[in-house]
DNA sequence: TCAACAGATTAGAATGATTTTAATGTATGT
DNA sequence: ACATACATTAAAATCATTCTAATCTGTTGA
């Protein structure tokens, strides 16, 4: 079977075979150029509503994990019972709206580059994330 | 019953009555001037090893939550199945060592102040956290 | 093309952190 | 010392995530 090569490549490069279920996941995640912040539950709900096929939770989890590992998705560090992912993998940061439990992008240009002077012997910095928690301003 | 006023105040200001169990939790958390990064499981383990009294999980959770809410503890935003807390509530940031699942403080002076230009109408920034993930440097 | 097999899918079970419950105990103001 | 509001507790419930093991499918080489 052949699939949209756009998605097929992403999958193969993430170490996954293209299958109906995974292509469907790709369609939801990568169809639009817009940033998309989601939890696994969100993703499953969207697939259920759109799709003619059923995708099991296990498949959603392992596909998202593979994309995250490969760097096609980014997991956002926030304290929440669920993991949040972002389809915008460019270097940028986030507001986390604590009233609504919602992430909002902060463009790279809206934050001066974070310079960390401290170093740890034998370790290198893999990523730097800025999370600004916001609440209603009264 | 009367207790060490140092801990009694912290508890009362967090909206909690001082009790044997909560004082014990305070002793573990606030005895030292040193920074202490911990999970609930860590805390329970330390109490079990040190204490002559038993403290239930529920009590540990609700006491830690009250301190966090009041600001005597800070929850650190990282992606982990468990929540991490820090007894160092001064303005500072963190490395998260992904090899060892361990937090390391980064002093405020080791990071230039993070300035965010973007604003969200009706919202104010409550906190800004920088998390730098580190891994073994090969 | 097609058999064989490595990898994928699935429902459901297992895990593990956290929260809730409901019965019993205790600090505190009067 | 009493009444009562708040605490404590063990155990159950919840919920995201991971694992399992049976079944299925994409892929490769003959």
C-alpha cells in the first residue's frame, strides 16, 4: 500500500512503518501549518470524531512517543497529570494559562536568548525551556 | 500541645493546624538551610526511616500541597510521572539531568533575567521558570 | 507474485501517582 | 472539660500511561 509521502517520510524517519492508523495520526497532527498543543486524550478525541478507522490508545501513545523522540513533536514541561505536546518544534517558549490549563506560544523573538553561565562537568545542555505561568489579572 | 514555633507558624500560615505528623514533615523539609529537591515518595521514605511516628500518604500529600500553595515550597515543572518539589523558594532555575532524573539548582545570578515581550490581555505573569535539560556529553 | 517474518494493532490488564472516602481521632476556643 | 471543626488514616477510586499477548499486516527476497 502507498501513502502520502509527506507522512510516510516522517514515519519512516521516526522508525515506524506507515500504516493506516499512523497516517491518520499524521493527518491530525501535521495537516496544518498552525501550532497545535495537545494531550493524548485530545488527539484520540479528534481522531474518533474525524475518522472512519479506530485507532487504539496504545498506537497513539507509541506513535506520539516516536515523533517526540525524533523531534517532530516537542513535549512541553508543565506540571499536569497529562503530558502536553506541541507540533511547533521551532525554538520558542510558552505561557501556561493556569485558569484554563492551556498553552500559548511565545515566539523566540519575544524572549531574549537565555544564557546560562553555570556548567556541569561531563554534561551538555540539550534544551532550554521557558515556562511563564499566567493567571487572570485582577 | 505546643510545638516548635518555627514550624507552627509555617503550618498556621498555610492554613493547617500543627499536629505531630505535620511537624515531622516540617522537620524533614525545613530543618536544613540546604536546598532539597524531592518527590512525595522521597519524603515518605525519609519520614519512615527517621520517625517514630507513622504518617499516611494522604497527610503527606495534603501538607505538601498546602505549603506549595502558600509558597513555602515550589513545584518544579518537568515531565515526569511524579511531581518534584523544591524547598528553595528563592528566584532561581533548574537543570534537569535526564540521565539521572535529578534536579540541579541554577542560581538566579547564573541566568540573565528573562524578559518576555509578549503580553496576554487580562492576564498577568505569575512566575517564570527556566528548565534546561542536560545529558551526558559524549 | 507470494511466503515468511518482523513489526504493528488491539483490547484489556497492570502499574503507579494522586485523590477521595468515610470512619475515627485530636487541637482549640469557650 | 466540651463541643466542634479540622486531621488522620487505611483503603478504595481514579486516571494517565505502560505492558501483554494474541492477532494482523507491511515488507522483503526468492
